[in-house]
C-alpha cells in the first residue's frame, strides 16, 4: 500500500521471515524530512509527546537528529500499539534510501490492525510537524482509539512446512546448487520439488515456467502432490518484497556474497546484501544445518546469527575458518588429494568422490563449480543422504542436460553451413550476470583454450544492475579477451536505453586501453558475429540469458555438439600442453 502527501510513503506487509524479524512483519516507510528540520524546542516537544522527556534531539538536519527521530518513532509505535490493546510490540527501525527516509518494522498477525497502526503513526507524525500547530495529544488519542476499534483482518499467508526444506541463496550459484541437490535426492527415490529462477519443477519436470526464486516459488513447490523434499532458491528481491515463503527450513545454504543489484530496494553495500541473504540462516531449525561458504568472509560470519548447527565448505582444508568450525563441533566439506571429503572433529576425513569424476566441475577446471559441488555435498549429507547416494548423484549430473545455460561447452566446426572453413572452435555458454560470473566464465574459457587460440567474448547484463557493474564488466572483458563485443539483453533493459548501457561497458573497456566497436541488441546476433570472426582453436565465451534456447538451437543447426566429459578432458589436457 502506498500513500500520498505526508509522512507515510508506503506500508508493505511481509508474509514471511524478513530483514527485520524472523516472522511476518509490517514494513512502514516514512518521510521524516520535516521532523529532521524541526527547531530544537519543537523537537523536544516531540520527545515529550511520545514519552521521552530527557532525550537529546540534536541540531536540526544532523545525524544526531536522525537517530533521535528513529528512536522517538519506535517509541511512538509501541505506545500506540499498547493503547490499541497490544500487550507489547517489538519495533525496529533503520534508515531508508535517503537521509529523510526511515523504515519502521513491527510483527503483525492481522492485516487491518497492522495497516491502521501505520496510518495512525503517520497521522501523529504529521501533527507534530504541522506548522499550524495541530493538537498532537488529540491526534494521538484518536489514532489509539481507532486502532482499538479496528476488527482483525486477514492473517499472514505463511507456510509451515511438514516436509524437509532446503533453502538456497547467495549471489552466484543458487540455481546450479538447487538443481544438483534436487537431482541427487530424486535419484535416491524421493519425490523432490524445487524452485528457481527458471521455474518450479517436480522430479525434474517443469510444472510452472518463470522466475520462482521468491516466496511464491516455495509455496508452489510445497503444494505439489506427493512431494517429499523441497529445495527452494531464495533471491534477495523476494525477501525484501514479501519475506521468505516458509516459516522455517531444515537446511540453509549460502553460496557467496558479491556485488549484484546494489542500489536497489535500499541495499547499497555488500554488508547490507549479506544481511538480507542471512535471513534464511536465521530460520533454520536448531537441529538443522546451516551450510556456509567459509572462503567468503561475509557468508562465514552468518554462523554467528543462526541457532542451527554449522557446516561450511572450503577449497582449503587447512583454512582458519575450517579449524574454527571443527573446534566448535561443526563439519567441513573440502578437497583433499583431489577428493571431495568431509571433516569432522575427532574423526578421519570421509572421502566422498573424486573431483575429476564430477562432470559439473568440468574435469576440476571450474573453481566456482567445485565450490558448488562442496555446497551440494554438505546439504545432501545434512538432509540424511548417504555418501554413496551423494557420490552417485554427483557423477550422474550432466551439466549439458541437467543444468542448461550454466557453463555449457560446445564444439563447433568452422564454416559449417556455408561450405567453407575447416577446423573447430569451442563455445562456452553461461548465465553470467555480474562481475564474478564473468570472471568464472573467463576462467573456464582459458582452461580449454590452446596456446594458439584466442578468446572472443560476448558480454552484457540486465539493466537493473548498477552503472559500476557495467563498467567493471567492460574492464574485465577487455583485459581478458582478444575480441570483445557487447551482447545486450534487449528484453531485460529494465527501462534503460541500450546506448547508455553500451557506453558504460565501453567506458570500462577504455580503462584497459581497448575500444569496443560492435554492439548487438541480442545475444544470438553477438554469437553469430563472433563465430564469423573465429579461427581454429579459438574459444568464444558468452554471457547468455534471454536467448539461451535460441543460442543452443543455432549452435546445433551449425553443426555444433555439446562436449562430453571425455571431450572436455581432452581440451583441458590440450590447453595445458
């Protein structure tokens, strides 16, 4: 619900655990600009009205005044709630997207009273800042009376699951991790539903296409007939807009935290982003497991905010983080002598599977996917699967078939379709959507590129990323690629002009002394352009999202074939010669 003029900007009822509370909460966004500008006497009068007579409001417009106003408003919310019949009410506040914006949150059980409380709060704040000198006491009493007289409305639509739930979040690797875990569990005979940015699936079959990484995805999965295990991908947007879709989970997985979607929804920094992602760890059952990336400091720190047991994954078995967790009675998944292994205090390492036998690691070449495999191993064992079941599932998961669009590698003959050419190139397709994703894509491309080959890059991402993301993508691509062209996502511009996004990428490339001249509205056009310039042994790497299906079809029509694990191993060996 949005408001017009006055203090009230928006009221949003969050149906599930959220950034403010591990239960449904009302998020009230307020414009406090006029309160910040009150002269000192009126600010002290504000304090007296809400029951804080010995407060120090600070100078008008100062950071001291901002904190005073936040404290006073929280006190006012509690006072109104108690006057309206509540015994007590938890209230939290934090700055909004500007200095004059404040977010106040409180738990709710019925919608009508939650919204009337927000309206009453705004009415009192408007009276306090009224230049005509409104009767604040009368307005406050009226707001309390109205709240007390309000009939209960509907309650939160929060699901309390009766089957095991694994919640997966992070900046990169969420979908891959969710898919792998669902696949492994399904092979054991469980009926598994999982939700992701691609849709809702039941036992590998698409039930509903679309982005279901929010709370609606969790609801869809849990409503599937006969489902025995739910794997839910949980994105930041859903947490901020509606809260997590379930009251609790049995296992939570956080893959990593890196810059993505910063500047949206009031999330300006990596620390704030980590705070949002950590919501799923705070609702993990005390007898469940919180699976965290120990090599990412912000993710590792989440162990301090959960009541669940801690299971971390790291590529370094001797890392201080691993020792810390083991000393505290937790578990560690890591790599020892080329094996995925689990460490437990007082026990010998438990070998699970050789890394090179796991297709998703691309013969051990993909550092990112090795980390994803460690996360999946941890979560799968945490829900009670056996080591043999986990190893079998990891060996059987084919990235080309079971993980479309994520690090898919093709071999394409040059000149196929026009009668010319000779020789072959490699094409790597991945849903790389930020700087970290592009770096991982480049890592794979370099790992299969022979010394005589070149790296050709098609780069671009959705328009809802910050300007700095586009600039950095351009710089990374220019430093790594021999040829760089821009592959816009014309269906995902998010209201921004294509020319503006292209200019930002070109700006980043210019930092590395490279001039990008070619831009394409879609990914398929960029791929066709790069293939037309390729020579035998070259590798093309594409940041692909909207045109993935068309890209796959185009490659197949031009004689391309998906690489098998044997093909990939051959390329890796050739590249290292």
